[in-house]
C-alpha cells in the first residue's frame, strides 16, 4: 500500500473506458448534487451544463461586478475546454523532485567538506584544535606557533616577549599533556596538596636567528634532573619548514611554597610524579660559568627608575611573570644599542620575586668598548641588574648583542 500511495502521488491513476461510460450513463439519467452544484445532461446537444447557486453580484463604487466561481467551467455552446488526457500531461512535475535531490546533495557535500577540511597552506592555522603533541617516546613535547603581525617589533622580527611567551606556553601544555597538571599553574597534583609551585632560578638563552611575520616556529621542550632538588627544562625552537635552529634555551627550576614564599625540597611524592618524564640528556646551551656582576648606581651607566608592575603583569600564583622581568631589564639598555644591535644571548639569575606593590629600578652597564664605538666593534656585552628601590636584588643579567644584518652590509660597503 505504501508503494501504491507513493506511485499515485507522481502518476495519477486513470479510470478505464468501461467505467467511464458507466458513469456517463448514470449522469445522463438524472441530476447529481455536489455541494450545491447541479449537473444535468442535455438531450439535444449532449453538452454538460453546470449551474451554481445564485449569488448577489458584488458592488464596487456603485458598479456591479459578477464573480462566478465556476464561470471558467461553463461551456454550453461547444465541447469542453479542458485539454485532452495524453501520456505527456499525465507525467508528474519532475522539477520539484530534482530540486529536492539537488538540495540534499549540496547539504551532504557541505557536511563532508567540513569533516574533511584542511587548510590550503600549512601556516594558515597552526594546531587550531589542540595544544601540541608528545613525541620521542613520550618525553618531548612539541607545539607550533605562527608569528602574528602584532607579535613583531620595529625590526620586523618577533619580539623577545613573544618568544619567551612561547616557551612558557609549551612548558604548561607539556604538563597538561603528560597528565601532570593539577589545580595550580604548572603544578602536579601532589604539589597542589602541599602548596608548592615551580620558580625559575637561572636561564640561558641563545638567539641564532629571529623569526619574522608569517613564519611558523616549532618549539620542543623536555625536562631533566639537575642536582638533588632542582629540575632542568630545555627548549629548542626551529623553523617548521626548514628545520633551522632559531633559539636554544636551558633553565633551572626549584620549588617554592606559595604560602610562605620560601624555597622547598622536592618531596618524594612529587619526585615519583615527575621522574618518569625526565630525559637523560645534557643542556642545549653550554653553561656560562662566568659570575654575573652586581651593579649599583656608581657602576651603572644607565638607570631607569620608577618601574611598577601592573595587574596584568601578575600570573595566577600572584607573582610577576618571568617574561616581564626581561622587559624591565631591557628598559635601561641604551637606545644606540637597541637601534644598531640585536640581542643574541642572555644569562639571567633570579634572586627573589617582587609583588604588585613593588617599585623597581633597572640598571645597565655597557662593556669597555662603549656605546660610542658600536660601528667599529662586533659584539657588545652588557651587565644588568633589576632591583627594588630599597636595594634588594630581583634579577642579575648579562646580555650579548651583535650588529643587525642591515648594519653589517653597510659596514662592509664602507670598508
């Protein structure tokens, strides 16, 4: 019955000639009442006459208008005006069926494209639905980043803050992907129970080349043991297309109680959580054993005072973000160095943290070559100190600078 109903919706069922003649005989013998419409067979002409119930004519602006609902069916002088039934005019209206089928195909194609979507260029969207992945036997975390237009500086290259933020982001995502991220910021579940957090004490960074706008960088990070109560974390940043090494970073981390703000040993429960992820490898940057010089106002050539942290400079552990310290250190670097040189390496020692109400000073001293002789020297070395106004040290640092590529060409032309 379902098949019959579906077929009849597209192919109207026609009556046989015998049944049609039988109905005509019945109509000719008398009259039939169809809801107020009377039909009667005329003996003289044999034509079908239809009479409707009389209705009063409508008047519009005083003029009578005849509106007969069956006037189009009235034909007393000639044969019926309805077209004769043929095979062609009994076919269904295929346009509606084709429109429905086309709509279904377009919708299915759109859904398939959404499921099988891939960017036209590999740098259009970098890891849009995830946070990186674990590689190399589950010990190395890898994540890609595209350098955005708002992440480059006056030199058209990625800023120091951008690169350092990539390091911090991959460290947190590494803990999360390894299942070691508790309720704290980079803290394991056992660390959260004991109110412990990680703090960096030393960091060495080497910038081999700076990425530019549109480049895609690949950041690899892993952790290793460093002494009895320390942990070392390394980063290797490279060009995702060529594999060229861009930045190398090694750092040492210790634990601190976030309530008392004092350093703590690594508890055995925490050690059991993190040791399975330690990688047996040396640091990616050779340790610079030279002692960092302590500066004061008498030995520093450049001093910047009145630096205060903003609310946005604090992280979830309520201390100033490590990246902000680097920005403050470079605040006192002379403009002549920033314009003609680019930072190629830095060594930082974090002595203590500062709070949101702290007022700081940034001190810098340039190496013996001096600022006035930058055009005739290769690399320039600077000593740095970030301290509170009352004198407590926050960060000691040493930076090395090399001539920018544009200046190197100008110097060669001059010679």
